[in-house]
């Protein structure tokens, strides 16, 4: 069952509160920027949408799309911090840490880096109301050469939380957090990945925004496996339907703060990255904004792909991860 993007995202607003939609089931969920969690024998996906889209499944095959967004009312600080932002929330992330669920989310407007990453918390994924924990980080045009969207939490081997984020401008950022999941005192973000080396003259023109420039990298996700931290990023351009050329690249490091090197030893901060997934031109024109997990004894990769059969609509991709003898991830076709 395929629902159009309009039917998934269109939500009437009344007195600042979103009206509830009727939940529905689908075996081909339309999503953008999905992340996954598991609790009490139930799989959860959170994704871009009005107030953050939420769906659940018992088998990862049939999904029930909630009629209620995670946030039925946006915190006032989001509107104060990001001029022009309304209700369409981008690219959440979710993690269980210290007996609590933490959900980050992005507030922005297309092609600009006046943005903010917000934080929610709840004791369980089924809890009816998430607690507003305020803002983790903001970016402003002419103040910051990075964009505060596309957050991802990672916990290091010493149980310290970190946040990575970024889209275009100077690329992917990383900073250590404190126990409240806000930036630790004295810490400053630093760039760990770029689409191109800053000295490169080969950057392709940006067809989508005159503001964002040509450093077409975003959507970081760090996954720990066998003593390595693997940094997945999305290259090039999403959100253009069948004209999208989104794809996923990867590098790895022994330390959470890098440097992240690709299979050829090139630093991702200087434009390195090993291509991991791209559109096969048979099922998907392009694919990206991924997440990776070890859950229920399996390594799982998810992302959204621009489906050729569905005229460029963005749908959920799920595939198992296997590992090469030298420790690099590869995808297994379903």
C-alpha cells in the first residue's frame, strides 16, 4: 500500500495544534530520513514529517503509521530560534541511554543554515507525551559555517554521549555531550567529514540552493562494530524525486572523534569516503539518509530510496549488513 507524500504529510492546523489523522497499515511505508528503535517486541520508526512521523511494527514487514505525531504542538523556542520554521520537522534520531529514550530533531528551512536541533525524552517509546528538553545546538547564517540539522547520537566506549550532525557548508560536525544530552562545557564542534577537500576545484555546482554551496554531504550516522566506529554519510542531492542522486559513503576510525578513513586510507575530512550504496536504476533511482543498528542478533541498515516503480516516491529500504574479512560493511540484497 503506497500513500502519496501529500497524504502522509498534509495535516490541518487549528489553534497551533495538529488534528489527528486516522492511523493506517502499509507494507511499503513512505518515509524520509528514517531511524529505528526496538522496545517490548515492537519496532519503531521515526522520520521526517509534521511533528515527527512515527510508525510501529511487530515484524518489520507491515507497519502501522500513527495518526498522531510525536509533537502535536511545537515548542515556542523552535519558532523563536529558526525564522520561518513552522511544523515540518526533519531528520530525527532516537537512542536509549541511562534508562531513558532521547529523541533529537531538526528545525530548519530548505537551503539555509539558520537551524536548530531540539531534544525530547521519555521513559518508554509508548509513553504518550515526550518531555521537551530544549535546544541542543543552533546555527546561524554568517555566524556558523555549518548547519545544525541531521543529528545522530553515539555513545563511546567510556559511556560518553556524542552528537554528530551536518548538511552542506563545512560538512559533518561532532561534539561531546554531557549527561543531560546537551553540549558539554567547554566543548566545540569540529568537522569530521566533507564531500570535497577544501582545496579541491572539482566540486559540482549545487542545483538546489544558492546558499548551501557545493559541499554536498549530510546525514551522518556512527555505528560501532568490533572495535571500530563507522561513519556513514549521504553524498549529493536528495528530495528531487526521480532526479535525486543521493548515495551513501562510509569510513571508519578507532576513536569516536576520528579521523575517519575510507578503504584507501583517505581522511573523510578531506573528501574521503568509500561508496557504500547508490541507486541501482532498477528499483531505486537514488538512496540515502541512513541508519545502522545491531538489534535482535542482526546488523540492520535502513534508509530511504527514491522508488522507480512509484514515480520517485521515497520509501523505506531495510537490508542486513554483513562484514568483509578486513572489517568493512556490505549490504545483503533481500
